[in-house]
C-alpha cells in the first residue's frame, strides 16, 4: 500500500533500524507480501552508522514507506518516533532483521477485531540464525496460562516483540520509555498488562533472527536492564504483597544470573578469587550442580577450572552447529 494513501490504514507497521542494511530488505519484502494490504509502513533510521548503505538498500521501497531519519535515540526513541507518525488503528512492531509470514497481519488483525477487550496479541515464531536454528519461540521462551501482569513479571509468559497492539493502548500506557536502552518492550508489556489485556496464540507467524552482534545477544547487559525495569516497576507501581514477592524473587534470580556471567568472565581472565566469589553468590540462589562442580575444580586448580569451562563452551558450540 502506498504511504501516501489518504485513507486511515488499519495498521501502522513500525520498523526501527540501526546498522541493519544487510537485513532490512527481507523484512520489507515480507511486509509487501502480506495478504492484508490495509497498512502503512514506517521505517525509522535511528542515527545508524550504515546510513549511506541503508538508504541505497531501501531506495526501491521509498514510494511504499514513510521514512524517518533522526539522531540516535535508542530503540524506544525510534519506536516512539514511528508512533508519532502512525495513523493506523493498530500498531505492528517488526524488527528489521525479522521476517513475517504472508498471513501475519491477516491473522493478528482478525484476533484483535474479534476480541475488543484485548490490547495486545502475539503469536509463536521460528527462531533462526547464529545462536539457534529452527527452534520454536514458545519452546525456548514459553507462554502458559493467561498473560497477566503476574505471569509476565514472573516470565511464565514471554511476550514476543513482534506483536500487534491497539494504538490507544500504547498511548494510555505512556509510550515506550526512552530512558531504557534495552528491555523497553518488557517494560511496556507490564504497563499495558497492569490495567489491560494481553493474549497470544501458537500459530507460527514470524521468523526471528538471532545474531551474535545484536544488543539482545549480550546476556549480561540484558540481565542488567531487566533488573532496571523491575526497579522501575517497584518505584512507580502500587503493588500488592504477592506482586512484591514475585518482583523480589525475579530480581534475586536475575542478579544471580548476572553474577554467574561475571564469574565465568573472571574465570576466563584467570581471576580465580573473583570467579569463586561471583559463582558462590550466584549459586546461593540458582543452586545448580554445574556451578558447585566448577567451584570445586577452581579450588583444586584454577587452570583445571578454566579448561573445564572452555571445554563446556566448546561442546555447546558443537551442539549448536549440529542442530543447524
């Protein structure tokens, strides 16, 4: 559909872009292949360092998109810029390195049309790329039971980023928080679920690309930002005693996972004292046998501990290659 179409579209598709020139054409092609055509496509160049190449790639699509070029504001700022231009009743979020099945919009719009009380609907997906290949999203990041505030907070329901949202629901929740440089979608889902309704189904409508050079691939950074979101929830929301307990348990778990990553990093750098400290604190919460064994090995010999960790990493990489 032409970006210049005068009639208000049913859906505004927002694609925030940063250093993705080599991927964005596939995403745009999947948009153009949609069976539901009542949409507009808003592409936001968020101060990307590959702008020259990026604009060459999107040149053939210029008549079919709304293009915004801005100084870098982060993912939340790019999405908010797109929302500021959006005219659609529904907002569809698409990452520039992901791909939709041709019936994505048709299925998702039908879901929201049929359930006026629902604010957000997300589907299942297939994960492909460097870290996983042909894995089902909901087998790795499960959703079970209603996607309530409690269950999203507890991570029993992982809301996929490629979701369809009522535009008014985002506005009511307060848009994306631009102070967050990661996990901004998790923050928004919690705010929407607090007073609204999020649902999902298991039809696989998205291909999610996993890249080792993406921000989400930095596990330590993601845990830090998850903790930041939980701190914000505690600070800004009036929580019940049970919700406070869930939040505190999740924060302890994320902090322990972060300690585990720091322990592994210290071990590989040869700092056995720091590694032991981090791993010991992590295992007080996680209570994993592998961590206990690692601590024993490090105490016997730091060299053996480093070798065991490298061997474990090598085996995991081999398994991943075989799974591809």
